[in-house]
C-alpha cells in the first residue's frame, strides 16, 4: 500500500489552518523577532572592531528567529517543510552565521550602523512572516500542471539523459568537443578553463543558460530511486552522470550552485517520503553537514582548481559571505552620502536572462557600487537581498521585499497540497532552494529560478513526446 498521501495530507492540514491561526502565528513570530531585534540592537558594543563583539547580539536575534520555527515543529513535524521556515533559516545562514562564529572584526562601520543593520534584518523577517500568514498567491498554471504530472521510470530516465546533454553543452562546446581539453579544464582554476567567459560576454552567454538543465539531475535521480531503488541500473547510471555534472559545476567555485543542486535533491527526497521520522531528519542533517564541508573545500581550491596544491589557505570558520558587514557599510553611506537607487537593483536582476548580444544597452550593474565607496575597486561584494532592498528605498523597501518573499513562500507551500504527482516533490525542492539562495541577492533569486523553468521545459517536452507516441500507437480511426 502506498503511504505517500499521509505526508501530503499532513502538510495540507498544516497549511490549511484557519486564517486566524496563521495570523496568530505570524503575530507571535513578529513579537519574538521584535524582542530579539531590540535585544540585539541594545547589546551592540561601542567598539565593533573586535571579532567577538557581535556574537551576543547575533545570538539574541538568531534565537528569536528560531523560536517560531521550533514552536511549529513541536506540534507538527511537517512544519519543517513550510517555505517561510526555510527562508528564516536562510536569514540566519546568509547574514548571522559569520557573527555567531566571531569570524572577523567589522571595519568601516560604526556601532549605530550595526544597530540599524540588525533593525533591517528584523524588519525583513517580520514582514516575511506577515506575508506568509495569508493564503498566498495562486500557483502559476504551468507550475501546477507540471507538478501533478505522472512520469514512469523510463520517462524520468529519459529526462535525466536530456538534462545531462543540455547541461554539459557549455563545457563540451567550450572545450571544442575535445575530451582531453575537457578533462584538463576540470582540474584548472575557475578562471583558466576553456569555457570561461568575461562578465559581458556575447553569444556564448546562451551556453551559460544551458548548464541550468544539469542542476535538476540529482533531484531526478532521487525520484527514480524512490520508485525502483538506488541499485537499479537506471538509477546508478543517472547518479554517475549527475556526479559528472556536479564536478563541472563545482569546478567553477560557485558554492551557492552546489548548495542549491544538492539541497534541491535533499528536499525532493524529504518531500517524497511518506512520513517525517527520525531517520529522515537525521539523514537530512547528515547530508547538510557533508554538503557544508564540501563547500568549504570548494572555497579553498577556488583559486587553484581541484588539481592545484592549496597552501596557507586554511579557514578557521565556516565561511559564508560577509553580507551583514556589507549591509552595515551600505547603511553608513545611504542615504546620507549617496541617494537611494530606487528600482535599479531589481531591474538589473530581471534583465539577467537577456544576453547582452540581444540588448547591448542593458544595465551593467545594480545601480550601486559598494567596493567603489570603500576604495576596493575590482572586488565583488555581496550584501544579501536585504542590502539590495535597503539601497533601493530604505526601510520601506525592506518591509515590502520581506512581505513579497512571504507571499511567494505561501504560494510555493501549495505545491505539497496538490494531488499526487511524480514531479510534485521535485518542483517543491527546486523552488525551495531557489528561494533560499535568493536570500543572498535578487540576482541569485532570478538565476536560480531558471532551474524551475528548466524542469518545466524538460517535463513539457517529454509529455508531448509521450502524447505523440500514444497517438501513433492508436493509429487513424
């Protein structure tokens, strides 16, 4: 007997609580976050130039963010699958984790800048919970239609082969279809590969979009394994092909990419499970720990490649990004020194899918230049989506952006309420990780959404092929 509907029913019941209950939870979350934010701001020391100075403020806010998540899970373990909980953890990961590790001292900021930065993080988190408290926007028809489709094992295997061919196109074509060059490039540094290109590339930018098809392969392997077992020859072959694609993606040094690819497969596996028991929870936790360790190794080898020797590049903490520091630095400059940039960061992110060869005059950047303001020209500094919202229009943009992310979370939660479909767990996992990565920047949010579009394309292609085959078998009347 198939027990998979048990988990779907539990998630559906949790998600379909009375609006009043969801609103009460959001109010409680806002209260917790508000108190945590006030504690964090009031405990910022005058001297923030010491690595350990912001540990306690970050801890206060982290506890406040975790409380509503833990409160839900205490009564309903399936609450871990709600997207707003994942985004709350994303705030901790992308903005607070470095301070929790006392990773580095803060420079070019004052205590007041840091206090304001904590305030912005708290405001975004509170708005996110308010946005997620309603029913959310309806799922796009194309997403819902793809999620409920049923696929045979053979069809999923065909999807994996298609994704492999398309996902490897950038690397194979960039290597001139030469296997020796392809293998040498795998061991080179990220800047010395035959498939690397400049920031403002031409027609070869089309090839960059092809690699997103490879992102869905590990998740497809999970779906097949859930149907026929991990030792079936189709699953083993798909795993080998997935490992090849992941190796080439890892060579680029983009830790966020590997996190999204493996994370999507992990949550596909979790969502496909009939029940969330201790085995699933511990298995997921072990996967996350292993993934973080691998991403740390990627950082160490990023400048020399996997074939290079790494000397003196040991990192004494789990490196993420210095997003909170950059947020505080932006607050130092905006709007007192530089005016808000309004729509420019969002507009730049939305134009990313368009290759410059088709639009030579499209924006070159998000409209603000923090490295230039700091005298660090030539560097690329991330500041999180909260930082980008802040430079757009201050607190109001942060609140609006948090509310919109909450609404999107509420929308994507509906995938697990759909009727059973082979694609439902995969669509959920891909979207969750795209949103999680989007907490780093609007650019990451747009780029990682390509993987959802990639799966919709492959699924539609296979559905049409199957329909044509069935029509051919029936023959003319």
